[in-house]
C-alpha cells in the first residue's frame, strides 16, 4: 500500500472515530493518529495471518 493510500485510510478512520466517540474527540491529534495507526497495523497483521493460513491449508 502506498503512503498516499495509507494516509487516506488514516484520515478516513480519524474522521469516523472523531464523529462517533467523545473520548476520542478529547485526545490531541497526535494521540488520535497513533490509535488509528495501531488499529490499521493490527488489521493488516490479522489479514496477513489469515491469508497465510489459507495458503498453508491448500
């Protein structure tokens, strides 16, 4: 994934979390970005693990 795509995903998720969560709104931008990056990294790690398991099963 390119840096541009990653940045777009981070900004999109930041917006959704900001609109839906008052506690998230109270955090500064740096903390918000850190949370979103952690979520995305974990999501992609889970997808990699899942796809690796599917390949091994074949």
